[in-house]
């Protein structure tokens, strides 16, 4: 028969309160901790975490809802967060909502029923309505990459506007004045921020914004292929292009490759994310590089602080991180 | 106050047995199903899945343990499996064990305590000892990509030996006789199979196997960079190289790029996995392409069949899928 907490109490001579405190992560004297762990070992005691979840109302699981697991930026962040959460005894239930608001809502409802202790979300539905009910439980939510106006919770993101402004400024400084933009879907926060940065850089240098040079992609590889083909076809005078996420960057490289447009002789380019891909390109691609490891760490730490009641601040925390530029050879000086 | 199953019984006029059967995925007449769903809607009934897990002993969760979430092959398969599992009401708890046997064992123990209904594993520890205890619970295990000798369970994998043999044969047919191999770690099943295919192709064509041309990488990007640099340096007469996973393929392209060795003029190459990357390379890379979508589908379906008791076969099922070749322009005819 399976051992119970009472068996551990009997074996160690400690009170049930102490044993219970041990299992729920409370304060237990070092001496007692050792005794309990020896008893666990000897009795082959196994915590029934399902039963525990009922009693403590904590399931030691964190739900993670992201648009695409297949998106390398998402995968890198999850991989990093999971390491940290697991080292604190939390499992992550990862739900990939395929950039679909309905699936995203379903995922959050599903996680709510699973009684997860908190939710980490890279949101697709920017009204945040999918999170409202979960928020009423009083459990923590940490948003990644995209803030939601009107939803009061922690958020970790990068300064996307500044990142785009720096990238476009680099192109302008090499005398490019006809710069295409492959942006993301208008309803996505980061896409809007990166677009603002592009416009800001142009305006600062007195370059008019030309709608014909702006293409709204869908953050996928195939979307990047189509966008670059359309831009090249419609703008024979375009000398450079700025692409605003990794998948579309890969797509743009594929598109130029398959059209036989050479980089940087005919088109200069600044891409986004994924250093190894940038290095594998020929010539190496200049890209905006996001601190995925740091995003993962900050997000996991904020969630843990909220779960363990260690975050003194009552107010939501917004952490804005800076991006880097990796200098490849995909920008050619114009004129 | 939250609605209970009794409230639903009262509202619908149906027996508790029927309501219970509905929630546990049993057979319920269409007419009754509609009544129950209307009542759920009206009463805002929410299933407490934690409590349900205790009663039915089913948690409606499947554990997934993989070496690297950051590995695109893994991410694509998980993304596909999750869609199918979720559409059947199962959540996936994904654990990334960082290609570490100890973390892999911890992950399986963790999932066992969480009382998952089944485990899908792309195994790192090829002795399978990490799965033995879970298997004693009688719950299903499905292995992906790698079979474990002596562990009796379902497995979905590709014919890796044949894939490698075909790739190397293509190079031989273009008169390459000094073909380097960037293989994976010897303890990984797929790595051994791909190595066997390489050797088989050479032997069939009477080409001696030269140890100097074989490099054991570690399935990472950085490993691929180092391996290609070592091979090129030590084998001035090498005319082609076969790389056996995606990350090392990307690494090999980076390595050649940064050494200034041109593809295919100086070195011909066949890589592995990831069609978009192959298309983004300049010139486009010839690769072995694995059917990730099909692997995901077969794995999820096998797991569901076991969970729902629909798999008639008592014996473990092994599904071996075939690979494709994507023809890029990275092979040059020799001589």
C-alpha cells in the first residue's frame, strides 16, 4: 500500500503540521527537512499532486499560451522559462493557439479548468477579453512581448519602436531613401510599435513615408516570401528593405533568392531575430536581435515572485528590455 | 455558488449516470448531449478538472518529454501533436530535458506525480530506464524518432538508415568519392541509423570507409560549425559532406560561409530537415526532409487510440515513415 503523510509523521516523530508545511513549500528547519526526506526515501512515499491540488488549491502548474510553438522566438523563450519554472517545482502546460483568437480563448478556459496557478501569455487578442475571467480568480498573469491596454498585469517586452528606429536609421545613414517595410499584422502590438519606429526614423531624416513601400505581412515564412515579391515588383526604385520578425525575414531571403535578386548588390536588408540564421545567410544578414534569454528569465522570475508572494510591489510591473544589432554584410552604401 | 452535476441533472431531467458519462467522454445520445450542453451554458457550469482527476483517475493530460524545444524538428512535431490532442480534450504538458538524461528522468518522475494519462517521449536515455517505473502504472507510452531496445511500447519513427543511404548515393552518383559525414552522438538511435546508411551507400559502391571523414557532432548549431571546420581542415581532398540533422546543417552552412568555402564549387552538401531553411540558402540546399506533420499525426493518434482503448492490437505498434529529398543546387557533379 502507498505510504501516507501519517506514515512519514510516525517514522520521523514530527507533527503532521510540519510534514504538511514541508510539502507545501513552507518553512521547515533544516534538521527536520533531512528527517522527512530520509523517510520519503525509505517509505517510497509519492506525492499525489492531483490530490494535493485539491487541498492546497495550488496545482504547481503554470499555463503558457503562445501564438506559435513553431515560431523560433516563442520556442526559445518557452524553453528558457520552463527551465526556471521547473527548478522551482512548477510544470508548464504549453498551449499553442495558432495565432487564432478563438483557440486562444479556448486555451485560457482550458487552463482555468485545470486550475493552473498562473498564466503566461503572448497575447493574440489585444482586447484582452480572453483573460478577464481568469483574472477574476486573483491568480497572476504575466504578458510577454505585447502589452494589453486596460488589462492590469505584469509584462515583459522589448522596446520595439526603438529597435525599428535604430534599424531604419542604419539604412538611412547608408544613403537609402526608398526603404521598404515588411510589417506584421496591424492588430499585433509589436507590429504597430515596429511600424512606428520605421516612420519615426524616416521623419527624423526628412524622408516622406510612402504607403507603396509598406507591406503588412502575417509574421509567417510564406507571408515574407509574398511580401518581398510584391514590394520588389511594385517599387523598382526601392533600394533596401526592413523586415520585422524572424519568419518573414527567412521568407524575404527565400523570395529574393528565388527571384534572383542579389543581396546587397540590388537590395540592402535588415532582418529581425535569430543570430544563427543571420550567420548562415550569404552574405551574413544584418539583424535586430532580441534578448530572448533575458525575456525568458525576467518573465519566469516575475511569475515566481507573484506565485510565492515575494513581489513587494502591488502595482503591475512592466519590464522593457533593449535590443541589439548584429552587423552582417547585407547593407550596401547607396550612391 | 458554482453549479454542480446535480444541478445539471435537475435542469435536464437526466440521471447522474448520463451526466457523468458525458463528462467522462462516454456514449451519450445526441438528444441528451444537446440538453446537457444547454444546461452547462445556462448554469455556467465549470468542470473542476482537478477534482475530476481524483475520481476517474484520468487527468486528461499527456506528458511530452523531448530533448530540445529549441530544436525545430521537435517544435514542429509538438505543435502538430498538441492540435490533435487538444481537439480530443487532452492537454499536453511539455518538458524540455535539454538532452540531459538526469533531467529527462526528473521530467518523467514529475509527470508521473502529476498523474498524466500517458507519456510521449523522444528519448535521450537509450536504456529506457527512466520510463520503467511509469510503464508499471500500465499507462501508455509512445516513443518518437527513436526506438528503445527492450522497452515494449509504441513507436513512430522514420527510416533513418534508408534516408541516409539515399542521400549519400546521390552524392556518389555525381562522382563524389571523398564524402564527409557530420553524424550525431553515438548514443542516439537516429545518429547510429544514419551512420549505418552512410556506410551502406559507400560499401554498395565499393568506396572504402575512411574514419578521417567521419565527425561525430552533438546535434547543435555550434557543433555543426566546429565539425565542418575540422573536416575541411583535415581533408583537403574532401569534395562533399552529408550532415545529419537540421541544427548541424545550419552550423555547417555557417562554417563554410565564415571560412569562405563556396557551395557547391568547392564543397557539395546534402543537409537534413527544414525546407524553408534549405530554400533560404544560397544556393538552395539539397536536403533529406522528414515528414514532421505525419509523425505528429501518427503519434497523437496512437496515443489517443491507447488512451481510449480503441487500439485493438495488444502488441506494440511501430510505424516507420519514409523521408523525401528536396533537390536544391548544393550538389555539383565531380570531375
